[in-house]
C-alpha cells in the first residue's frame, strides 16, 4: 500500500508570491491534515479536511487555505508569501473509524524556502 | 488551551542503555496520545498510539504509558541502538475527530556506538 505522497518535495519562492502544495493520502483514507514545522515553533496544526469539508482549523492567517477533492487528495495554498513561511509542510492522512483510534500517517513533507 | 511539553530536549546515551522520554500535557481531556519518530529532514513515523482509556502500549523494544489524570506519558526504549537516533515527538488528539494533533517540541535522541 502506497504511503502519503507530497509534491513538490522542495520549493523556492520569493516574498509576495503564492504557492500550492499537494498531498495524496493513503488509499481509502478520507481525512487529510496539514501541519507546518519550523525550528522555532515546532509542529503546528494548520487545518484538516474530511470528505471535501474543512473540519478543523488552526490559528493561522487567512493567507493559508486548503481544499480537498472528491478523491481525497488535498492541496494547500499560501498567498502573499512572507519570509516566516519558510518551513517544512507536512500532510497526514488517517482512516476515520472509531473516535480515538485514528493513527496519523505522515508524508515526507514539502520544504518551502521563501527568499 | 492544550500545551504539550517534552523533557529533555536532547539526550545522548551509549548503545545498549535503557532510556525514558517524557511528555506532559496541560488538559487531561484528550482522546489519544501518539508517539512519533522523525529522522532529519523527513516526515513522521507513528510508533505507538494510546487511547485515552488505555494505560500503555508496547511494540517491540518500545513501551509507552499514559496517565491522563496527571497529564503525563512516557516512552521507554529498551536496549537502545544507534539506529534509534532521531527526534521523538509526542502528540495529543484534542477532539473525537482525530485530525487535529497538538505536538510537543520533541526530544532529540543520539545513541552512541
């Protein structure tokens, strides 16, 4: 069974640009979550999508947005990039079953560098 | 607001030693707690998941315990090996939908041959 895949793996952008990252969950997984990881703040939750609907949201500005497609693939978009957006963006998928039992499976991440 | 703390931030041990990593959380209203491993520049690998109703989980040389009332979890690694060198993260699930995890800052473990 293929794991969670993320594309692209590396990205360099300049301030003010926008970027779109993609995540393909494990087959059959309907929940996709996004996290930002930086050396200073650690891993922070961005948002979660389930059945094409945003189900949970973290404390990030509106420049960060996402969506999920009918095949459960998800994209996140960051508009008007700032230097502080440089980070490793991780996507995780889970098989929604019984509450409290969902193991999160993480992808390798997309490393974004904003210059 | 749920906060997760991991102590120590870094740990260096000789090969073969048994060790304990600590995780504490401020709000006992969690649905589960997970321990992850992260190798440099890589994604996270799930090691163990403990449901809120459970006290411990074991997988090979790893044993994780959970004490919800005191807001603590420990990850015990037996007979450590150089291949165990990585950053270990604990995370709590704060709602019954599972998709939102609150992470600690991690413990960077180095096992010397």
